[in-house]
C-alpha cells in the first residue's frame, strides 16, 4: 500500500482506562490527534473513561457495557496480561486491516510477538525514560534523602516489571520517545538510533491559555509546581532553591499535587514556611498557571514535561531541569538548570523576582512558542513517526527477501 495515497491504519492498544488521568489522558489525546491528522484508528483500551471521535473504532478489552473488570481483582500485572492476550487474538483476526500496531508498556508482549509473526511493524510507547535507568536513579535519590518508597510505588525498583518491559523493548520494531532525554537514556543502554523514533506530546489550547488581565509587576513573585509530589520530580530541590532566593520574602510558592507520606515528612520544615502553600490535588490547574509567574519542574528523570507545554500556553514561564526541556529553551522561552543544581535554580528564581522585564520577555516568547506545541501538532508528529517506521520496516523486509532469493539462487 502507498501510504501517501491511503490513510495509515492503526491498531492502538492501551491496557488502562482511556481518557482518565495522567497517561490515560495522554493516550486519549493521541487517539484524538491521530484521527484529526487523518489516520484510521482502531483502539483496544482496557476501558473507556471519556468518549473519542466518532470515526475512531473503540472496543474495550476489560469492559462490556456498564460492566468493568476491576483492576484490583486480578492485580495490575495479571489485568495487563489479560488485555494483551485479548488484543493479540483480535489482531490475528484483522491482520489485513492493520498497517502498524501501537502498544503501551506492561501490556504488549503477546501483541508484539503476534504482530511480528504477521509481518506488521510495531511501536512501543515510552512515556518515561528507560525503566531501569528511571528506577535506579530514583532509588539512589531516595537513599540519599532517606525516603522509602512503598513496594507497589510506580517508580520503586521492581525486577519483575523490568524483565517484562525490557522484553517488550526487544520485541518492538521501534520505541516511541517523546523527548531527547528519553532517547539518550536508551542510547546509553546500548540501543541504536534506528530502534528509536521521536514524537512528542502537547497541550490543549482550549484549556490552557493566558489571562487577559494585565500583570501586576509590583506584587511578589508567584511560583507554581504541578504534578505528583514525588522524589523523581525534584520538589525538594525546588523548595530549597525557593527558600534561598529573594522571591520567598514577598512571594508565594504554590504546590499543587499529592505527596508521598514519608517524602512530605522529610520536607516538613521547608513546607511549613509561610511563603509555601501546599494545595494538594487540584482541578483548577489551568487557572493556577494563568495566575502564576513561573512554573518549576526540577525533575531528576522525566519522559516529557507535559506541564511545561501547558504552562507555556498559559503564559507561565517554565524553570526546568535538563531532563524536561524539549519545549523550554534557555533564555528564550524559559530557564534551564542541570539536574540537582540548586544554586543555579536559586539564582534563576531571584533573577526573575528582581528583573520583571526579563520575566515579561520570556513570557512573550513562551506564548509564541506554545502555538506549535498543541496536541493537534503532536498527532501529526506521531503519524509521521508511524509512516517512517512502516517505511523502514518494509525496506528492511525487502532487503531480507532479496538476500533470501540470492541465497536460493546460489544453492
């Protein structure tokens, strides 16, 4: 099939609840963006939390009507395996209607094997860095801080998960990497560039947009953190830098997200400072971003700093570590610091507190750059990644076929 003349036919396998929070929201936006970009998408999610485009065929694997198989009944790993089994069986029945298979971690092994047997290229979503790297760097940082992660925490070191995911890495035609940071963690583990393909995530401009109210340049600086308050996100670095900066004297640091209990206890002294407000989980994040001057994301490891794009679209200047800077360009649309570099982050916060002209300039540039960071643009980028993967797969298959023919002639 000539992909330039026909829509790419995608089987999208997602073992979670499509349209719920976090990666479930990411997957929903991908499916929506792909459909808008012209792909013909069939989605097999575990369950569905919000409807998708009418042109998208959706067939849940773990739900029928109002009945949903509770993930806690079988446990996550068994539930993901069941989803994988169902998708693999369905793929066998529709192989001639699929150009590429898009899978997600921990629920893809059987599907990837089936696709390979059927001669269909596959991509495996990498919403985070190489899992072994991520688990090791988080473990080391927890040990340094004296914080214990619960055994079932998503970033606690887990050899069983590592074995499954690393097997999936081997089986996939290519790994979908949303950032250069993710790419580099795989290159460092011995992967070749041909095994990796770049795409990106985005933000919804209908939800994240700037305030039409003029900024009061005389008020204290307002800094915001949004996300799960975990060691990997570097909240401890943000707090230390904030309290060292001049901004804490008249400004406010808002933390919107839930803390792990032991982590919150470790940071209790800094969290109790009058300039720091712990908001917990919030449903008004877009408004918080519109009201804030800067967003801080000092992650020690990251897949893609989704909140960076959302902040830029809201007119909130990002201060990001090097683990999450694909959208944030230093001294153009934000400020960047090395992972764990509290001194530099402190200086950056103080600079924006004292130099509001610089803050205004970065804000204007961030808003301009955000125009190309939408989920619609991300859908087009993902579709390009599919086409590139299919072309590479077919080219390689042709080479293998020619080599086999030559060998036969020699015999």
